[in-house]
C-alpha cells in the first residue's frame, strides 16, 4: 500500500512540474482516476470508454479485451490461448489486445490462434507493473 501511495504522490508531483504532460483535472476527480489513464494512449478524455458518457457519447455495443501475458506461451492449449479464443467468439468482441510482459520474444505469428476479430500484441517491459 505504501508503494502505491508513493507512486501516486510522485506522479502528481511530476504532473505539476511537467504541465504539458499533465492529465486533466477531470481525469483525477472521476472514476477510475488519473492512474489508469496512460498518456501514451491519448491525452483526451473522450478517447477513454469510462469517460464516454460524460462526453455525451453513447455507450459502445462492442468491447476490446485487454489481456496481460506474464508467462510464456508453450502450446496452443495454453490458458491464455484458450482465453483469447473464447473472448474472440463473443458477438460483442471488437478486438483482442495482448500486453506481452514476458521478457522473452513473442511466439511466431503462426502459433497464435486464428481469431474472428483483430489481434494486437503490445510488447512491454516485464519490470513495469
């Protein structure tokens, strides 16, 4: 808990020093809060689904599944592969995004399941939590 509070305080201080990178006050004062809004995605609150209703946008009928991978994929029957396939079968799925935090290279494209929705894989540093 102390680490989270320290991280939050450091983030707030950083945003007060680097005003050009600061999140809107609205983001900090409405759920889920400023910590869950990553500036590499967007600086505009309308781009985030949890703020869409505040912006007057109708709720989307489809969703994007974001799956965090932290263990290597050994086979097509690995739990993450089954999860991807099951999620993609939903009539409401628009896209599957895998955040790859494994520390090993991505599996070859042929090893990923064929999905009926687009698949995006984002490689991330495994040291980042």
